């Protein structure tokens, strides 16, 4: 959603995220400014989810079952895309 969303993540998660970015054909950054607090992060992720819902036909969401951002993303996408969202639970 914005530059360096992994800034505060644990080191192993950051490394894995960076590996995935390096393998991506394209990376879309929607906002230049990083949020400064949790409310700003939540709002930025909601804008990202809205952008995704407008720009994709299908989605696969990988979720570890913990309440939070991924669950909200899945819910938002499912509201728009219906059965064209697949949920993979870890």
C-alpha cells in the first residue's frame, strides 16, 4: 500500500517479504507517505483493499487465522468479488 510496509516487522518476516518482492514481475505502491500510527495504517490498508477490489477479477488470500488486517482484506474482497476470492488458511 505504501513504501516499506514491512518497516516494523520482525527480521524473518522482512527477509521473506523482500524475497517475494524481488521475485515479483511488478510492484505497485499506491501511496508515497507511510502512516505514522495504527489508525493511519488501517486507513492505508483499507484504501489498498478498495484499489484491489476495483482492479482485480479474482484473488487468493493466505491467512493464518489471526484476527487483523488479513482477515479484513479477505472480507472486503469477498464483499466485492464474491466467490472469486479463495481463502487459503495456514
